[in-house]
C-alpha cells in the first residue's frame, strides 16, 4: 500500500477549496495525512478547511497570519515548509504539493502511483492541468519535463536528493531541473487530467503573471539567449508584443535589482547547456 502525504498552501480559496477537499476525500487511495495551510486568507477559507478537518482525522489545518500581500513563489514555499515540518507521518513514500483550487477523478492518485511503479527513476510527476474556458477544457501546454506547481508528487528518494524546495519564485522549475541533473526523470501524465478552477495567473492578472515569468527566468538562471528566443516566440501570442515586453521587463528588473537566486554553479551550467542544446535543435529535457 502506497503511503503518501499531501500539503496544500491555500490563500483566499473559499470558492474552490471545497471541490479540492471533496476530490481528495473521494480518492480510492487516501493519504496518510493531509495538512492544509490557510496562508493568511481574508475570506472563509480558514473556516471551510476547519469544517472538513473536524470530519476527517487525516486532515489537519494550520493558520498563518495575513502578511498583507501575495508573496510570489516564496509565500507558497514558506507555507509548505511549515506544514512539512509539522508532519506526523514519517514513513511516507511520496509527498504531494497540491493547490487548493483543483478538481480531479477519484482514482487520480492511484493511477499516478502506477506510473511511478512502472518507472523507478521517475522522481517527480503529476497530472496535466486543464482550464475550464466557457464550456471547453483547454490543456495548459508545458515543456516535456515540467510538472505544474499546482500538482507535484515527489518520490521520497528524489525529494531527499534535491534537498527540498527553493523558497522563491521559480521553485517549481528549479526542483525539476535539479532532479534531472541528478539522474531522475520528471514528467506530467497525459492520461490524468486535473481541472484548475482558477486560471494560471488569475490571482494577479495576465500581464503581471508574464512579468513574473521573466522574474522566474532570472531566478532559475536561464541563459539570456534562451530568454530572448522565448520573447521572440511569444510575439505571436496574445497579448501581441506586450506579452514579450512583460517577460523581458520581468527578467531585466530582476537582474537590475539582483533578485536572490540559488548559487549553484553545477545547476546553472547544466540548465544553460540544456537550453543551448534546445536552441540548436538537439535532444534536451525540454523535448
């Protein structure tokens, strides 16, 4: 029997968190423990998760004070780490970082763990994210190696190898690149959809989210040529030109202000080599 624990940082998710809790509580394979962190919500999120924790003994809640603003990347990881340190289950096989605005099938985790069993070197995995746009579900396209931060499942040996999460923007790319560098595989499962009830960037707005993407490119240590190529490619997607400008500005602003990023020469060298290979059309973790 697979033993897994879930950690969910949630901030102002009163409209969606109930659907996520019902999705987890209906799983064919239940978690040994689920810690839901109310990360300073100003709505009814805290009351909703407390209601469900009273019903299910394997759900616990943590309430953090309101910091007064959304802390991109770092706030989520800070909340996650507080919950991780509080875990009572110590013999878990997998730790899951799960957002509080997702809906998925009752056999989601059971089928995820089947993928892990079939691929012993798979270190990080998770389902594909879909957005409900009107009456249409649309897949959120991502590089082959990327697992969206909304749904990350870490095999314990991989988790120990990467040393946890970087507490800042870009954490959900840094973990995967580091895992691949250390010989692990990371991928999303195309046969396992999850519906993201709040669109990516929905809390901040599209332009701000694109600027955050530029910031992430800097904190992860992306090669400037790769960032430039990404901006050029982005010109042909809405919002035309402005989207590329937002990414470039986010990257430049992070460079000018010297936003903190991991100081790991081996990691940066590996990442940039992969990106240059990608620009040359060679095989990389990107495809």
